């Protein structure tokens, strides 16, 4: 089945200069990149992204992690991969959530760690199923930022202030 999935290279991945390695590993899937950008992550965005973790004892630390406060890097790289079995292909290369249980050759197994406070700093996020992928892609990307019209979109006219080049 043709699918799309959201990938985030988390702040530890950027701080450890792993962007190139991770993109190379992901290119093994032969999937297409449908969108890519660097995002300065707000607390609201991080809380929306991890809304299913709200009741976890490590939720606040997880939000600090995704917003870059643990790594002095307030940004992540967000990508949308598109193609046959995109979700499971990308999840396999990422490895298990717990970096100690992840395959040693997976991205998380090779580069992740567990902090002394117990948070899994696991370098990368990848959507877990197609419903989550749709929710996450719509949360991180506007239709105009993707090269394919992956989900139905509509045109609206709005009068808002926006930043343009001088
Ligand atoms: P995944 O990122 O593999 O889809 P989850 O959505 O369950 O996994 O968890 C979101 C993130 O929360 C993980 O990527 C990891 O950074 C952190 N996390 C998950 N479970 C734990 C845990 N038991 N202890 C510490 N951190 C965790």
C-alpha cells in the first residue's frame, strides 16, 4: 500500500551531527521525500505531537526534549516520506523506542541513549500507523509545503499579516 510517514530528526540527532547519516540510512528505503524543513518547535506543537503521552511521568521532559531544551538546539528536521509500505520501512530502520532494545544497526540502536533520569533520547521520530501519520503530517506541514497533494485540501482567502522578503 502507498503510504506516507512523518519523520523528525530530534534535537539530539542535530546536535550529534547525524542528519547526513540518517538521511543516507533512510534512502535505503527508496522512498521519496515529499517535504522537508527545519522547524523551531514551540511547546504547543510538541504537546500536540505527543498528546498521546500526556499521562506519562516523563511527559514534561519529553516536551523539553522535542523543543530542544535538553540539547541547546531549538529545532528539529521534519520530513515526509512517501511510497510503498513507507510506515513500516521507516520504523524498521529507526528501531525500537527503547534504544537499548533497538537493533544495534538501527538508527536508535546505533545512536540513541537513555538519560540518567530515564528518558529515551532516541534521535528520530517516525509515525506508527496511517492515522497517526495523517494527523502528524497535517500538524507539521501545510499543503503547500508538500510536493504531492497527499490529503485533500481546500483554498481559503484570509487577510492576515505575514512576513515577506524586503
Ligand atoms: P515511538 O517514538 O517509538 O513512536 P512513543 O510514541 O511510545 O514511541 O513515545 C514517544 C517518545 O517518548 C519516544 O520516542 C521516547 O523519546 C519517549 N519514551 C517513550 N517511552 C518511554 C519510556 N518508557 N521511558 C522514557 N522515554 C520514553
